[in-house]
C-alpha cells in the first residue's frame, strides 16, 4: 500500500484508505439465506426433528393429563 500523500500544508490524503475486502459467503450463510427466503425449502432432517419434538410434546402432555386425572 502506498503511503498517504502529504500536501504542502501538512494534510495527509489517503491515510485512512483501506482496500475493499473480498466477501465470500460460507455454506452456512447460504443455507440460512435459502431457508429465510424460501421457507418451503427446508432440509428433511429439520422436518423430521420438528415432527419428533411435536410428537414427544404431545405424548408428554397426554401423560400429564392422565397422571393428573388419576392422582
């Protein structure tokens, strides 16, 4: 990088300049963007995890109701 240019009055021009950084998105960032832009496009693992958690919470709620009824 070149040193900044100093004028006759002592003002430095270009001393705060930084070259533009290259931006490369990671795979995780691309996946997140895809899910946010297209919610219908979700990985199958995510759908299966959601279904499993829903089933477990329904079973737990049922056990809680039955347990409270017979307690």
